[in-house]
C-alpha cells in the first residue's frame, strides 16, 4: 500500500523510508508481528505542516487511540506528513500527519494497541 493511502488501524511490516524514495509498505493483520501501527491521520492547516504541530496532534491522538499516556509508556511515536495534495483547491487543511506507534525497545508489536 502507498504510504499516503494508509488508514488508522493499519499495521505495517515497516514504516516507509520516504526520504530514500520508498513509497510502499506492507499492511498485515495486527495479530501478526509488525513494526508499527497507524493510529491517526490528522489534517494540518495551510503552513502548519511542521514538526511541533504534527507531534502535538499525534500526542493527542495517541491518548485517544490507546487510552495510555503519551509520555512514559512502552511506545515511541513518529509520523510522516503527506503534503502531496492539491493546493489549488479551496482546502484549509491540505496536508495530513500520518501518526505511527511502535515499540520503544524496537521489538515487534503482536496486537493492535487500539483502546
């Protein structure tokens, strides 16, 4: 699946390394060992697709999705920003933060972390 087509609840064999040109990843059943789980797709307003704003949205979404505190738990959070959208349209939120959770110790996850 292309990384910009991911949905909340998708479990992935790996987070796409888009900085090296990788645009696809394998989505698998969350009961199988997986590297990451998509927990939020957060719309970002024009000119706010920056690290601080994206991580704030991911932090709030993490608590809502897992029912666990964002800081001090066993998970690490990362994200990709999809800004490959039509900016010629009247769209106040043309970008999307795709938020992922993974095991902080690098071990595979073996179930969905959805609350």
